[in-house]
């Protein structure tokens, strides 16, 4: 039972950290164009030089 004194605050901190990272990714526009990356993989752009 004494370990709960340490584990509960650690779990709350990690949960808050995950929530902060998710909200930051929403604010920075990570989820704005969900279909663009999928279509860029499919399209055949031969104009671009190969790396």
C-alpha cells in the first residue's frame, strides 16, 4: 500500500504529460491533412529527381 503513495502521482503526471502532448499536436496542426499523405504515396511523380 505504501507504493500507491508514489505510483498514483507518477501515473497522474504521465497522464497529464500525454494529454499535454496531444493538445500540443492538435494546436500545431498535426491532424489537419489526414488524406494528403495517403494520396502522396499513391501518386507517381516522375518530375522529382530520385534521391
